[in-house]
């Protein structure tokens, strides 16, 4: 998606790297079709990138004003991206089987950064992309046709041993070939309850691929797993499609089942006394330091958002805090204005994903969803009617923006394949922030025209037609969702070194 602020966004992914001839041979990128009409049919290419520790993928990804799509640039000759078949000017259609052409740029960048050392990109030549757009072709359908209509995502399943049947799963070698295993289940057992299906094929176990394992080695792994095991499985038909495309099956592509820990994104709206929690830099027994959320005030925005004492802070407004200093994180929160999104996880959750070699942000869930499923609510909340909660909390707001040198100073986000848009980023000091826009706000109207039922691309076109002054009607996400529940059933809009006597603490 083009940045609605009008600025050019660039993600640097280039570093010095060495050419590996074998990787170049093992990672074909062209799919030759026999379609006689191929000259007029866009031909996506699958590029599989593998990098070593400390190595980069060797390209830039950017969006440009008045040009649609996420553009591949600065491909390093002989680098990881170059050897995979990436070319300057390519447009990005999918990241790890997820369609991203209509996804905000910062979210696409985030998906790439969370991919680890292996990445699958479906791209289209820049000229073919422009022609397809001009002809009004459905790029999503084009990508789906390449991937395969019936191809299902792999499943990442966490199995907890039961008292009777144990893990409830066994593995059988396929055709006597090393590293190929079929799943058999105990009916109603732990594995079946964790989302594993009869006939599934095993791809990965507790962070290790099984393609190089013998059956005896796999059995030894099973015996060492204890009471829990996390496996990646896929149905046999989908596996055939992956193998036909010579595409790896990765945890980053998976649908999670029964994972014991998930990162959560909490949405806080500042009150008269701020957000009502402490941010502390603390040292764990391992010696590592973490930014820890502490001492939520009773009835504070932090408590209402579901924040828990002792959780670790992972992101502020979608930006990782791993490399930030304490004061830099505090600045990010304070610059957010009256609203902020914080992504958190427990220490045990972080350790769980570290053992698996995965980012804890891969399967992040919206904190509001979890809170709605909690069985207990306060008596005072139970006594209030939903309409009173909305009236007393947040109402629709009119925001008038005057276009600046870098545009209107905000980005839009959406739920993939669904109508409706929300404010995904607000530039600090820009027209959007000055007008009162906040991250997470749901966009209701553009210059008096209702856009709740419009898709992201339609809204972008509408915004680009409005000249230098823009009038938006927006509403805080929580209030909007509650209002929709009253009016009619509707979908939710998601978002987006301590020494022993030397603490860094900030009241927020």
C-alpha cells in the first residue's frame, strides 16, 4: 500500500554477503508455463530466500508516492535475494503465503522481519504488475491461482500429555524414506485435541526439522520431550502442492493450535492521570534485562486494557523495543498522544518461543478479544448498559486535516479481505496528530461520505481525490466495536539495566 502520508518508506535489508553456488542451484525461481496465452497473462515467481546468521536478505523494500505496490529495489548481485531470483522493480504479492499487496507497508515489513532465516516471497515483474493493474486484473486471485486453491496452511500444534494415552500420537516412516513421517492418532487423545489430524505428515518438532531424521532418531526425540511437545504438521495433499512448487513448509506459515503462550496487543486510552502503570527495566535470573510492566492502578486504563503485572514489553505501536533504551521507549509512549498500543508477553511465554526458535510476535492476539472471553466482570460494569458505556467513554470525532509537505501524516490499515479501515500509524507532529487522530481509530466517514463498507483500496482512492483539506469522522476502536454490537452483529476492528540498587522506572 502507498503511504497515505505521501512519503517514501524504505526498509534496508542489505549487508555484505557471499555467493553460494549450491543455494543458487537448489532454489529455482522460474515456473515455466505451457499456456499459449502466457504473453498476456502475468506470471508470478516464487523466490525462496535462505540466509545465515548475521547475513541479510540483500534487498530493499519500499513504497513510492503515486505508485502502487511494495517495490523490490537495490537487489545485491550474488546476494541472498539476487540468487533467489529477486529483481529490481518486482512487486511483492505474498510473504510466506500471505497476500500483502493491499496490506500497509509497515505491516509487510514486520512480517518479513519476523520470518527468521527463511522467507518465501511471491513477486510479479514490475511491468507486468503495472499492466495487470491498468487492466483491472484481480491480483489476489492471480496469487491464489499460483499457490493453489485447495492448498491448506500447515498447523503448529502444542500437545500436552494426557493421563491415560500420553501424547496420543505415533509416527510411521513413509515409503522407507528418511525424514518422511505420517501421523497416526489415538482417537480422542491429546494430539487430536491439539489439532493434529489422522494422516497428517510431520514437518517439524520442537524447533527442529525432521527431514534429516531416521525413525529411531525421531523416537529418541519423542522420549526426551517430557509432558509437552510442539509439532508442525500438514495434510498430505497440501504437502504435495508445496513439493511441486519446491516450497519449504515453515512455522511462519502456520495456523496455531493450543499454544500455551501468546503475545497480546493491548490498546490503552490515556486518562486524567495517564495510563496508570509503571515501566521498569529489570534483570532476570539469567542475567538478561527486560522492560517490565508493573503496578497497574486500580481502575486505570492499563487495568481496563487487561495489562498484567510482570508482563514483558515487546512492542510500542508495532515497533519492537528490543534494541531501544528505557528512555527511548518512554518517549515512544508519550509521543503517541492519548492512545497507545503495547504488545506484551509473560517471561514463560518468551522462554517458550525462544526454545522453539520462533519470534513471540508470530502469533500475537488482540488483547481485547481475550478480555471479552473472560468469564468474570466487575459488578459495576455488569450494571451499566452498553449504550451508557459508549456515551461515557468515547464518541465519534470530526478531525479536519490540512495537507503538509509530507502529506496528511497518517497510514491506514485493514482486516485482510474485509471492508473497513482504521488508523494504523500517525506521524509525530504531522497534520493527523494535530487534528486528533490516534492509532487504532476506526474510519467512519471521509468528507461526509460513509466508508465503513469500503475496502482499503477504495478508501485510498477517495482520500487521494480530496485535495489539501480532509475531513474525517473517526471513533475509538473499543467504543466503535461496542456500538456495532448494539446496532447489529459486526466484526471487530483489530489494531494494530537494572542493577540491584539501580532501577529505571517511569510512570505512564
